[in-house]
DNA sequence: TATTCAACTTAACACTGTTAATTATATCAT
DNA sequence: ATGATATAATTAACAGTGTTAAGTTGAATA
């Protein structure tokens, strides 16, 4: 009974095709400036076909963001190696986080700024990929605390402080590219270094 | 020649009326969900009248954001009192910044996240209100450095690190209200405290 | 009173997300 | 191979969007 499977495969392929087209357009032209008709044109289907695969435009955004979070998670998990020096790992993770945001600025904004505006359900709920990203951060931080490098014992707060710092600098660099920033890498390092030192104190 | 003056006054009044209506709608329903026609209805004028006072919708957003920055600047400047303890002043300023963002979350996002998406001209250019806000921060930081409380001598970087931290936590709290944050006030204090301690180290 | 000029409005254009009704197509049973 | 069935994709339409051009009003000037 290979027919049904083939059909299912084809359906999934088209769904993926729609997703790719949507991501590419969202990233290049901005979510607001992308119409369902534009996406439809790109994949050479009629606009309403998209609605057979996604509930609406916000749902499409949702799926794109989920992919982005998966990418981010993969990028981070590749750094989890040397747990012996947890502070160094945390530093590297911070850098990787910011660099991910700057490498895919539109994706980052889509996921962490624009999506929350449309879907009140954050994408950080239990079991979600978003939660796993924060889980990763929690793990890093908790190892630092366990080895008594950080003074404070509150894992949650510590993680959230770290997240605030990297999220903040990422968005500022994305949103105000013409601001007379300190040299970019220096600023990122300063943010991460300052936060880590602050957590040690 | 009071007639022309009266007419000019009336024009300015209507402009202000449009601005107020726009802000109220933007704040309550989100920039994307507010149409020119909605604004027009609110002030009981035809939609196209707005275009006699503002170039387009983005220009309207621009003006709303400029007002927001002025509000923020005023809020901050009221704290500039006791320069004797610059660290305490900086701490208070940080808190005031975040609290401003949380008090007017839509305004904050409009100004620091949504506007940059539409107007590449940041609103932080020379002579602007936005620049004055960062000038304020620079002043606070520079006093800390002058009194040798902060080790680093780079005023710019230090200020930008501080800004990253408060911007980050503000946006996270706004965008993910359902995330299991540490108690809000505790988190804000932790962010500011950590950053300041980190800058001391 | 006629004219000029600014303020404002109406009508229109090309576009948006989305739904309902309709057509085409590929699979199945006969 | 032919007809029935289910599913995939399309067309047409609705109510709404930002914005422009042309037209109307009404008051200040000559």
C-alpha cells in the first residue's frame, strides 16, 4: 500500500516547500510586507492552497519560528562539550547566541519579537523547542553554580539575567545598525564578560 | 492680524488631536491593527485629512515615538539629583528605564522595536531626542568612571553594556509575560545589580 | 459681490487576509 | 475501461488596507 504513503510524502513536501518560500520571503522582505499571494506565486500555486496546509498567516509564522528555534538549539548544543570549564562554555554559548541572532537577524526578530505580538502563546510553553533553548541555558548556568563559580544559588534568576543581556545586545545591534556602537565584537564580549563577572561577585 | 494665528493654532490643534488618537489606538490595538480610517473615525474627519498633517502612517508612528522618547527623557532627568553617589543614581536610572518600558509596553515596543523596522533612520541620529536619552546614560556612567567606581575607562562601551541589559530584560518581560520569570522586581534588580557589579570588577 | 485659496471630502486604485463554492484530478470499485 | 468517490487545487468574492487625484466646500480677500 505505497500509494497513500506517497501521497502523504507529497503533501509533506509541498508543506515544506511553502514553509521554505515563506521563510525566505519573511526574512528578505519582512513579515508585514509578505502577502499570501506572494508566497503562492513563489511556489506556483494558488493563494488559497496555502490554507490547506496552514491555518493562517500567523500559523505560517509559527512554523517558521519553530524551525528557527531548532536551528538555534542545534547551534548551541554543539558547544556543550567541555563541561570541565563551565564558565568558558557559558561564555561561548552567549557569543554563539548573539552571533546566531546577528547571522539571521530577521529570523531572530521574527521569533523573539514579532511572533509574540501575534501569538500570545509565546512558543516557550512546556515541551516546546523554545523551552529547550532556555533549558540549555539553565544547564550551563547550573553547572557554574554547582562548581561554586557563581555566588548566587538561584539558577532561574541567574539564567534570566544572562538571557536578558544577550537578548538585549542582539536586538540593539539588529535594530540600530547605524548607532555609533563600540566595535561590535568588543561590545558583545563586554556584555557577556560583564554579566559573568557580575554573577561571580 | 489674529486671524492667521488662530488658523495656525487650529491646525496645530488638529495635528495634536490626530497624534493623540493615533497613539491611543497604536497602544491599545497595535500599530499593525490600526488603520488610517480608524484614526479618522476617532477624530471624526475623513481619512485623507490625516495626510494633510502627516506624510504617511510611518510618519505618524515617527511622531508618536518622538513623544515617547521625550517622556522617557523627562522621567530619567528627574533622577539626576544626587551626583554624589553615581552608582546609586545609575541603579535608579536603570530601574526607571525598565519601569517606563513596562508601564507603557506598547509605546516602548513601538519606539525601540517596531519603528526601526519601518524607518531605517533610527531616531537616534544627532540632535534627536533618542540621542539625548543615550547622552543621559553616558553622563551617569561617565560619573561612575570618573569617581573610579568602575574599572573600565571606556565610557561608550560601558554605557552600551548597561543599555543592553535593561533593554533586554524590558523586552523579555513585555514579550513573554507568561514565561515563568523570577518575581519581576527581583529579576529587574538582579539584572541591574549584576551589570553594575560586573562593571566594577 | 466675485475671486482666490486653503481645508476637507469623495472616489478610486491596487493591494491585503480569508472564506465559500467550484472545478479538476487521481484513486478506487465494478 | 468506465463510473463513483474522495481529495486536492482553483476561481470568485468580501471586507478591509494605505494612498493618490480630483472635486467640493466655505471663509478671507479684493
